[in-house]
């Protein structure tokens, strides 16, 4: 989970990457529509600062968001004021509403074990309206991860300059878990310099872990490739 002073940096950096949130949301919306043409409500789980949610709101009249970080969610609320939102850990999520689509993008790797993944997918399924669709973006599998991977961002924004550097390694010698350290710095003409750091751990689940999690949740799932998501997407519907 991120510290509360990191949400603005995350938002600024992600907005300035080549990641095309509008295209990603349109792709997910088309996949949902192909399976549930009348879908109206969509819950974006781990919606962060709402960078997908604002585009989902163009495709679905009833968008909603959930995230474990109140700070991240505050930016999502500002972006999509008409969307109901909930601060909740997904491992405990229990919302008094059902949705035609439950999506989780760029976030599922925060779960720690395949058992936790299966439990959370079960919670997603519990929040589906009849005929509803789950969409989950997988993260890297162990063999797709490059230990020592480095990324760098430099963003200029309204007079401020922000840098973000990351370095990722396997966590504690485990082959199925990575640790990413992030250092960031902000240079503001009036406020001067400030810097901070974050450490995030992520699981490197295998395709069979996702398939098993959906099966345990009573869902028929398929892994769909193509489109803007390098690792494709898992799409599932509850059976029975
Ligand atoms: C990398 S960000 C992705 C945000 C957004 N989906 C996007 O694509 O920009 C991961 C998000 O997952 C949230 N998150 C991580 N672990 C969580 C958990 N256990 N419960 C709820 N939210 C969690 C973080 O607060 C963060 O907003």
C-alpha cells in the first residue's frame, strides 16, 4: 500500500507515461459489452486515482470505484464525482451493491498468495449482478520478470519537476515475489526540493493460479490476448 504523500506523484507520473488509459478502458468496455451488452454498472476495484474510472464513466452510466488508499481515492472522487466510492482492502471487500462488471487493472499482484488470489476473486464474483463479467489484468509470471529491472520517469508539470526511479528484485530469494523500491523527488520553484521513497512487494502469479482462482470462485474464465494490455486480460462469468 502506498504512503499518503505518494498519490499525487503516482498520478502525475502515470498520466505522463505512454500508457493509454482511454484506450485501455475502451478495450475493456468492448470486451464487457461483447458478453453483457446491457451492462450499465461497473466497479473498478483498486481504481487508484481514477485514471481508468474517468474513461469507464464514458462507457457505463453507473461507474463506481474501490481502493485501499483514501489518498489515491480522493483523486478518483475529484475526477468522477458522481461515482460512488469505497475505501476498502480488497481482501475484506464487502459492498452493499452488485455490478454488471467488476474490473481490477494493474493491481492484482499486490495480493500475497494464490490462496489470497482465489479468495479475492471469490469476492469479485460475490459482487456480480446476474450475467455480470469480471475482468482482471494479470501481472508478470516468474519467467517474465527481469531481476534488477530499472525504470525512470521525469515529468514537468506547471513549474514543478518530478523524478521517479524504480529498481526491482526478487523478494527474499523467492521466485514468485518481487520487491520494487521507488525513489522520487519533487523540485518546486516556491517550496523547494522534497524527496521520498516507497517499497512495494508484488506477486508473480502464474496463469494456472488465475485459472484456479476463477474455477474456485465458480467462474468460467478465459485469458484474452491482443489490445493494449501486454499480458492480456482474464475475463470471467459466474456459472450456475
Ligand atoms: C498500481 S496502482 C493501480 C491503480 C489503477 N488501477 C491504475 O491502473 O492506475 C495499485 C492500486 O491498488 C491499491 N491496492 C493495493 N493493494 C490493495 C488492497 N489490498 N486493497 C485495496 N487496494 C489495494 C493501491 O492503493 C493502488 O491504488
